[in-house]
C-alpha cells in the first residue's frame, strides 16, 4: 500500500509538471514597445499581439502563424476567441469583417488600422509570411478604385482569412473581436485559439 501511495504521489507530481510545462509554452517578449505572446503546439507556432486601434466596434488582435510541422493545418479566424471570466467572444470570419467595415468604417479608420497593423507585423524579427498581408494587399488593391472600396479592400488584406497551411508555410492577419455595447476595450481576458484539435491558450492581459 505504501508503494502504491508513493507511485500515485509521483504520478500526481508528474501530471502537475506536465500541466505546468504546457502553460510555460507561452513566451512573452517586447519589440519596439509592442508586447507579443508566442505558443507552439505540434510544430505550429502562433504569435499574437493586441493592436492599439479599435475599428467600427471591433477589438483587434494581430496573429502570425508558421507551420513547422509535417502536417497540414486549417486556420480559421473564427477559431480565435477572447475569453474573460464568464464570457468567450469569437472573432468573425473575414468576409463578414469586410462587409461590416464597408458599411461602418471610414477611410480614416482603415488608415489607422493599416498603420498599427504594419507596425506590429514588421516588429516581429525574422518573420516572412508565405501567404500573408503583403501578398493579399498586392492582390486586393488597384489604382483608380473609389476610396470607400479601397478601404474595404485594404481591410480584406489585413483580415486573417481561412487558410490551409502546408508544411513550411506561414500566414498573418488581424482577427476582429466584436466588443459589444458595454465593452469598449479588449482587456481583462486572454486569447484562445483552437486548431486541428489543439488549443492554444495565451496568458491573460
């Protein structure tokens, strides 16, 4: 019985250690005054940071995702959520974001969004997306486009879309979290991302 209790004790210690290791996988760092968190599961690395500007009732999170594994990962913006003590608010799909910004956001809003997004993206060392903002921006924008549609096109380049990442590929984009009438800032919670059965839980703000 003593041996059994000893074995159970060590099993509990090992389980606690594994749980602690899982939480410790979130690494925080700063670059150019911007705070980032990064987490890796099965070779998929996700870097997340809050963007300072809020647009048309959305809180914004910039994410960069790199597939260092040998499997395919399907990334969806709606698989991101912002979790507070009693609520979880999911991000919207990219097409809904573009429709809402086309209806509600001004060109000035999008200009501010672009400035804060590019500042956050280019502050990440040694990150070069194979299917990210730069490629989408070049595809979305065209000369002679009316200002309102250009704003929506820019937003579509920034918004993270559904992407199937092959081994070695990467992407980036902003996820748009609805703030609601009684919530003005994206604070007091943590970012959670579900992908292919894996859960990425970042540290609370």
